[in-house]
């Protein structure tokens, strides 16, 4: 009898006493993740009361058109200005850290329903963080931005450079540079791996330097991952005469600056 009781308790602990729907969400440190409230009628139901919990501690609430982030001492230390809720009921955690890993629960009073998300924030080494923030590339080389995640058939992936949509994968379909601004800047220099979602920029130019953003959209959550590229002039690709000219110009500039410095201090 004791064994049956223990088995029953373990079953309910593993599966939830009320059949709560749960999602596994895995992100990397520094990502932004949005946990999506999926009810389509939220915007029409101004009396709805939505509550968000992290490890059973309330962190946010939406009542009608009013939102509130709870800022007790624990919340301030853990999430410090990194939580956002919108009128659709979705919760966003920006610049995630390993301490954000845990159970996030959504309670909707109007329908007496609950949803839960098991979020895991994976650590990133300092070298990997530096590479993602600003990856150095020499002009003319190719560079590949790797999402570092396994995509599923139902996921949508979008690559952006600033506000320019570079590429998109939706199910079995993929698109590269669909607008004129993208075509003009990256004409025939983008390659998209449909299996991994990685984006490759070939024959890089200094104008390719900047911030690149990957958005991964699922039905229940979305992730935003940031990358940076710095493309420097490839001196080794210049002609000997051009290299000699640059060296002479630098020497002359130093001589001129030294001369001015000498006259200034006389």
C-alpha cells in the first residue's frame, strides 16, 4: 500500500496535479526569450487576470489593460530591469543569465487554466561571448553565423542586419533578400543552410560590419540572439605598391606630427 501511495505521489509530481501544459525552452546566456500567452481572445477580454510566477514566486501580473512587475528584493537582485510584459500577456526576459533557469508558470483566471515553461539558460564562455558580440573578419573572407540550436519543422527563423530582413526559414520554405535594400547591400553574397539555419556572408566588405540578430519563433516562445561582425581592411590583399604607399604615408604622418610636437614645446 505504501509503495502504491509513493508511486501515486511521484506520478503527480512528474505530470502535474492539474494537467498543466509544459514547454522546454533552452537558451544561451545573453539571449532574450519571450514566453508566449497563446490565447487568441486576450486583447478582447479586458477583464482577464494573468499572473506570472518564477519558481512559485509571483513576478508579474496583468489585470485588464494594466501591467505590473513585482519588484521585491529577490526580484530586483535576480531580474533587475530585465522583465517585460505586454498587453497580449507574454513575458520577456532580456539579457538572460544562468540564474534565470527554472520554472515559469502562467495562470489565467478567466479560464482557470495554467501553462508552464521549463527554461534552461546555458552558460557561454568569455571567448564565445566576445565572438558573438563582435567577430573579427578580414575583407574578402567569408563568415558564418551559427544559431547553435536545433530547429524543428514548426519553427520560424529570421536573420536581420539592423532593420533589414536578410533571410527567413519557415517550415520547408526559405527566402533570402526579398527587398531591394537587402539585394543592393548583399547582392549574391548570402547563403542560408536550411538544415542548421546558419547564415554565411561571402566576400565580406567593411560595410558588412555591424549587429546581426537571429529571431527563432515557436508557437509558444521566441528567442532573440545577437551577433556582431567587424570587417577590417585586408592589407595582405593589396598590391605591393599600395602597401608601400600606406607605409610611406604613415611614416610621413608620424614625422609631421613629431615636428609639430617639437615646435609646440620649444
